[in-house]
C-alpha cells in the first residue's frame, strides 16, 4: 500500500516535471546564481572586479557585531516592519471584510480596483506624490488650513510617520488581497449560525471570522513584514535624515560606498534574522491559523 | 418554549413579492412543516421568524412578545441550517458550547449542558472531534445539539435533511421527531419534500408564490385540499374539471361526478374534483351498476409495478388518470385492457376554480 502510493507520487512528479521546470530553471538562473555570487562576495575583502587583490574574510560579518550602529538600525527596521504590518492589518482587514462580505456585484469590482490601483502605479511616482502631500505648504497642510478655523502647521515630510504612511500605502493591498481570499471562502451561514446562537456581530467576528481568516492574515503579514524590514526607497525619500534604516545602509554599501562585500554580508544577516523570526513565530501562527 | 404568531407579513425584494400577506399561527410545542416548491417563500418566512431579515409589513410575535424588529441574536431561537454551518475552527463540544459561552455561562454549567445535549443526539463520545471528521448525519446531530442547548423558545430548521441520503434521512426524521417530543419545543421546519412534511409534522402550511395556500393537519390537507395546487403538491391527485352541479361537477361530455367533501358552490360555476389514486377501484366488469359510486370507463395505457403496489395509467377522454392498487394477489391488468374505474363520492373533493 505504502509502496504503491510512493510509486504513484513518483510518477506524479515525473508528469509534473514539465510544468515545474520553467519556474525552477528561471528561479535558479535569476535568483539562486546571483544570490550565490552574493554569498561569495560577502566573504571577500574587496570586489574582484576592479583588479585589486582580495582575500577571504569573515570581517564583513564581524563588522555587524563590532559596531552597535548596525544592530540599532536592524532593531529600528524590525520595529518599522512590525508597525507597518500592524497598520496594514488595521486598515486592510476591515476593507477586505467589507469587500468579501458586505459588497456585491459592481460596487465590489469598483472598490476592488481602487485597492489594486497602488500596485499598478510606479513606486517612485507613488512616493513622490506623498512628498507633495506631506510637506509644509503641501496638499494636506493647505487643505487642513483651508477647513480649520485656526492655523496649524502640518509638516510630516522627512519624519518617521511619513515613512510609515508611504510604506503602509505601498503594502496594504497585499493584506487586503490575502484577507479577502480567506474571508470570501468563509460561508455566510457561519455568521448567521453564530448570530442565531445569540452572539453579537462582534462576538461572531472575534470567535469565528478572525480565527478562520488567520491564514490570510498570516500570509499578508509575512508578505509585508519581510520586504518592509529591508525597505530603503520609502525611508530615504520620505524620511530624509530620520529615514536611516537597515535597508538604506545596505543600499549605501552597494550604491554610494561601493562596498559590496559589506552590503552582501548585512543582507544575509537580515535574511537570517527574518528567517529566525518566522521560524519562531510559525508554530504560534500555525496554531492560530 | 413559546408559540409563534405571524400576522399579515409581507416582504418584497425589488419587484419580487417573496411573502404576500402571510398569517399563520404556530401553537406552543407543535411541529410545523412549511412546504412549498422552491421560490414559494418558505425560507423567506423562516428567515423572518428567525430575525435574519425583517418584514416590510405585518407582525411576528414569539411567546406573545412582538419581535418583528428584534435582531436574530436577541430572539432566543435555535436554528439548524441546510449545510449544518458548524464552525470548522472548533471541536464538536466547542460548537455546541458556543451559544452558552457567548452568553457568559460558567464553565462548569457549559460542560454539563453540552454533554447533556450531545447525549440527547447520541453523540456523547464525539465531543473532541472536529466537524470535518464527522459524517453528514453526525454533523446534522451536532447542529441540532448546538441549536437546542441554549434552550431556545422556538427551533427553526431550514431543509435540515436535504443533504442526507434517503436511508439516513428516514433515520433522522424519526430521531428529530423523538428529540422534539422529548424537549417539547415549538418546531418550524422548512422542506420541499412532501413525504417528510406528511410523516413528521402535526401541521403543514403549504406556500406558493409567497402566499399561504392552505394550513392544517397533514390528514386534513391530504383528504380535503382546498385548491388544485394543494391537491397535487401534497401527494398525487386526479383532477377533473367541469361545471358545478351543487354536490359535484358535470364534465364536458356530460358525465357527472359526485363529490362528498370540499367546498359548497353555487351551481353552474367552474370547479374541479380531486381524487387520490389509491381511492379508485379498477376492474373489468362493466355489469354491476353501483348507483352510489362514481364510474368512468377507460383503457390501461401503462402499468408500473412497485412491489407492494402497482400504478395504472388509464386513458379516458384525452385525460390520463392514475390509479394505485395494493398488491393483494388479485389478477393484474394488462396494458391495453378496457377497464372500469369506480370510487365513492366521499373520496372526491370539490374544489372551487381559481
């Protein structure tokens, strides 16, 4: 019986190979090879490209531990990732709920399109639009002063909130989409059953809907948290001097300082930390899901 | 426990009148079936009683208390859904405990009540299972236990046996009836299965196009239907149409059919007579004239043998009549044979034309 099923799965794999191959060949060429090169670089004293002499070293990794700045920035980035993820849940989950359970037909399609729209706009354009809105004398400042009877100064540009706003805007569609998919799969009669048993809408949400949509929340959180921790574009443009994070430091190594080995080493430390966090969180999340 | 009164309830969805001035009185402790074809409004009516939807007009009261604007969670009802609607993220025991737990009952109370409810549906040992580990019939029982553990005033069932196979459905019918008797709860049961309605309920309400066609005990509706629809939807009936003679009708070809039951109508009006297939005697002897009996001649066009009975289709003046004969060992009639049909006026119901 066991042997039989093993044969079945092996022949299943063989027939699936032509379907799997393109994706895996592409991943190997486009991601695995360059990444391997980066692993290699991260153990070098200098790039071999400029013809300068080089040697293998652990110094790039040691640099992370010898200078407290890197750890401080990493912690700041992790906090940023956590905050952005939380805001995405706070903003994205209710939107997903309304899309999946309240709206029907044309209005659902229209609202859905609005959620997807950030995906289709260029990232830089998106961020610079926020710069126009958030700076002193910008759109938000002018609009608020036009409405409010007293004078206030809104200058969020080059601040931590500006970075959060920009990142949340970029990443909230992931949360809406993943939550929408799990919420949509929940049978409406479960909500009705809960209410027929005397539960308020809030109790049904807490005890039935949220537990059942946990897989979507977890997937959305993972999709958002990981790239936000390494993000550099939004912190640099919207954060200015306050926008120095782990991601911007890595970017500096590649673009400004031209110290690829250190940049690569810092990237892999980030990858390791993120993997450890996900590994620690996964049993908890799996139980919740 | 309480009775339910529905008075003049109407509900429209856009231009569609789902419920049109429906009034029905569900007495305390009774077992009611709401029967009708799909789109007849029976589920809409159940949802009004449950409180998932509010009527446009009319009144609904449970135990004398007006509830037509009270939301479902405050109505203290128990409901069993067609697809069971068990919470997949909870164990069987937690599913059953849900209603008590949201009400904030003490843990010990919940545990005893849940066990009692599970014992009642004979699933006492399965509290730790997950819904997906249960069979359809077991899920049905869990759904029932969950609905009654909160001691609701009324139990509402929305085609609860629709998803079960035939044998299991019969078991569950008996089981459901036993449990209902045991706790004595007013039960309203939506179904499109006429046999289910007949066997299970104390009273049946037949709905069609949002209107209550007839309401009463199963025997009364079956023996004295007040419309052609009620006659043909609940059971089978041969329908004859003609002009009333006061105590029967005269068919177009002049044949008189005497009716012993049903409406009293002024002579000359259009009317129908309904006769159940099992009330008709079929034979070959034209000789003996029975002056009391209705008599028609015809020809057997088809016979369907079903073991304990046979159904004969008899052609007569362009109409196909259905006759069911119990298998008593008597000679069976062949297809193509000329036959005489006889039945008593008492078996004939006069129905006003609509």
